[in-house]
C-alpha cells in the first residue's frame, strides 16, 4: 500500500498532447547509455503506436504524515504515463537494459506485482528513490511472477523476484500496455527519445521545453 510502489494508490488522469516521440532540445546532457529502452518490451524491438497520454497524480508527503495524501496531477512534465498499442495477446518483457544488478544476467528487481500491474527497479534496493524505475499497467501479469512476489513479500521482502531482458512478464491481453518511467523517484516523460527510445532519435522531430 505504498504510493511509490503501487501506482493504483496514486492513479492517473487522461491528458492531451503529441502521440509520438518528443525531445527536450535545451537539455545539455547527452543520452544515458544505461537508461532502460522501452522497445525491448517486444520480441522484435520496435517503436509502437502511442494510443493515449496521461498524468500521474503527485503524492504530498507533508500532508497527514507519515502516510501522506493524494496531490494534484504531476506538472513537471506534460505527460508522465503512456499507453502503447500492441498486437492482440502480445507477450511483454521488461524494458531492456545492459548493466546487471546481480550475477545471472539479472537486470531488474520486482518491487510490486499484482494481476494487472507491475513495478520494477533497475537496482537491488527495495525503494523507488534510487535509480531507474518502471511502472507497467493494464496488462495480464504472469501469474507465476505474481505468486512468487506475493510469497516473498509475505516472508518479509528480504528477497524479491529478479528479471532478465527478454523474459516474459505478461501478456497484453487488451491490445495495449501503459508505462510510467522514473529516475531517482521523479516521474519523467516516457515519450522522450533521448531517455527511453535511443534507437529512434532520427524520428524525434517535436521539441518541447524541459521543465525547470
């Protein structure tokens, strides 16, 4: 029941915007070669069609401490959650990343899993505050993965499931999957090609102003 792990606690609201890749042109930093790449979610890596755009709600930790309260939609970026089209019942993997977090070629740690949502971190820490983190929503999560997570969670979370690139984490049984991307706790724009779609930089023709 933590709003940084279970995205259902925060929720999100539909918004309007460009249904394609965007670039924030005034950013002086180059692409991070270790950022998770969303095209790796698909067996044949690709740039899927974008179906809809959303804003995740913020969480006010100063309200009713220590639990906090639901805030307004996050305005740091115009979009903080993206719905992508898939083939019917397409198998889904994690966004691919090169560095390992543990021997055995493990790339990501499962911080939360239930029937239709998954939260993974690309570190070994049981927190959303460090490193890259991905929320995946509205798809059929692998039941074996959900059961493993629930067992380890009930046992005290001293161990949690880990995942490799290409492993099947679920099925897009409704023809879409939603994704939110974070870095050191902050929600970012999942359309940003410099961050999450580095193989498609030539298709980034829409420039937006990066928030201060």
